C-alpha cells in the first residue's frame, strides 16, 4: 500500500510540474526543455539539416519513385490551337474565359491560331472595378469607419484577379476585339505598378467621398437625395483620373476596327469593319450570362445548395458570383460530357499544391514531405479550406480527360494554361484524378451539359455569403 501511495504521489508531482510548465500560455523554461528534448539530433537528422542548409525543401522532397513522366495520352480532348501568356499579371481568369471562347471560334470558323485582346477587356475590367469600389463606398457611407464591410472595401479597392462572372458581364457590356486591334502593353503584362497607383488613388477618393457625406450631415429625404447627387458627381470626376491612368498604361480601347479573317490555310475569307459589340455578336453570339452555370466542390458547405458571394462581381450593375455546391463526382460527369462534345471549360484550382514545374504535372505523389521531415500532414480537403491552407488560386481551361475503358472512370485530366508555351507540358498541365479530387474547386459548364436535377437546384434562392469568406479569393496567379 505504501508503494502504491508513493507511486501515485510521484505521478501527481509530475502532473503538477507539467501543468505548471504550461501555465499562462507562454513557453516556459520547463516546456521548452520538454519540446527541445523531443528532437534527438540523430545522424540522419544531421544529414537532412546539412542538405536543407543549401537546398530547397521542394527539391529534396521530390519523390524519386514518381520521377517518370505521366502518360500524355488522353482518350478525349477538345480541339485547340496555340498557348497564351498572361506574363506577370493576375489575369488568369480573363485568359481562361477568352480561351474557352477562342477554342470554339477557331474550330467553327477554321481559323489559324487566334487570340482575343485580353488588354481590351482588362481596360474595362479595371475601370468597372474602380466604379464598383467607389459606388460601394457611397452605398456604405453611413456605416462607421470600423465596419467590416467598409474595412473590406478599403482592403480590396481593385485587383487584376477575378472569375467567370467578370468575363460574362464585361463581354456582354463591352464586346471584344482581336488581339491585334488592342495589343498588350508593358503595363498589361506587368500589372503591379499600375495597380499600386490605382489602389492608392481609389483609397484616397474613398476617404474623400466618406468625408464629403459626413461633412454634409444630411437630415431628411431631400437633403439625403441632394447629398447622394453630389457624391455621384464626385465619383464621375474621380473616375476621370482612373481612366487617364488606364489610357496611359494600356492605351485607349478602339471604338471601331478593321479585321481580315483568314482560314487555316492562310487564305483571306473576308475584310470587314467592326465595333467591339458587333464583333462579339458575329463571332461569339452567345448568352454568357444565362447559358452557363458555375459548379463548385466546397466540402465545408452543404451540397445541393446555391450560394451567392456578396459584393463579388466585376461590374456594379452586373451579377454577383453564384454557384451550386456539388460532390466532386457530379462535377466530373458534366466535365466529361463537355469534353466529349469538344467544348472547353473555365476551371480553377489550388495550382501550387504538389505541382512539378519541370514535368508540368499536378500529382499527390510528386513530393514526399512526410518522409523528408518525419512529420505527418493529415488534413483533408475540408480541413484545409477551413484553416486557409487551401483555396482556389488559379484559373485554366479544362480541355482533356483520359477515361478508363473498362470502368469509365477518369484517370487524369489536362488543362490549357496561360503561362506561355514553354511552361509545363507544351503549355498545358496534366493532373491525376486523385489530385483533381483534392485541389479542384470550381468549373463553369454550359447548361446543355448540366443534368436536369442540377438545373432545378439553380432555381433556389441563393444563400448569401460574405465577401471576405476565405473560400472565395479571386483566381489571380
């Protein structure tokens, strides 16, 4: 009995010391000793430490057992020509959206390699986003400075990132032109300095609009209406400065242009004059706003429901981003149907995860961080999203799938990227189906490839989510 008592007492003392060592939340001398003592500094640890002193983690974590290149055969592939290059800009969403339309136009009109002008659409994207911000400041004029919506607006006055609703709203409103009608400039290819100036000016203007309203301190309906009219006039004057910066950096968009259409053999088919809208009507002639739906795989939220992202649009009088949340297998069914019908899709994912730049592959087996570090990384897709460890970061054009002939299940996928022809596998990236499950997030699909039950889901009144939700960052890499 005495021995048992002494043992229990020793345990109690040990527990008390352990509890005391972690009291207050800070690292105490005792807790630090316990933590540091867990590292044994073996010969293997020393070899790893020496290697990491002069080599990147990613290089050392390359899985040599997966060094062979993935089979590049695909059972089903959309016909495309040429690879685009967004250079040092976050316009992947724009390149992707235009690449989807470009592939169809090349096929339909038997064109040689062809590009729409990303610079033309980008000009109006930046102007519209500036207006969206300033109008948002006017709309929240009576809220306090520390209100979360006001803070979010000043934190995000403008960016070069985006998503498919920007493509549909901008093209529907402004049309589109061939690349030669408004070519790229240094600032369109390298957006950071222009963005810095635009955001600096917009934040200044936002403060001035709020100050003007507070100074007016309108009381009553008539006074409020008069104050609003004055703010709207100020906004237009402010947008003149934004237009000037854009025109100097990107050039002025053409109101009219002449385009010579040649076939794939280089023979002239027609020479016509167009406006951007008439070019859109002739060569795209599609209801982008109502002919597509966005589907998403977000395991953090209920499947079968429709969600709307508050304030997530490119154009103030356009549409917020609305999507239906679906299990990954339902999304794959629609993707395969679209590819089988030679129709490319807007696709976005967390491109930086397990990405081998040398091979152009996205594969969970590309890197073995656990064997390198001796530490297990165990979060699933839902947990990674919840903790900001993963989210959609880059848009590309989904163009191919390799389906198992026996089971009908997809084995791998391919996307056309916008990082130039020398990046990845001939300008494309190949992803395993396992990677697709873990890091694919959203897809834009033409309605004719969408099952009836999913179309019925889209009739729901969307649940509105806040604009600062971490899942809904823009595609911008």
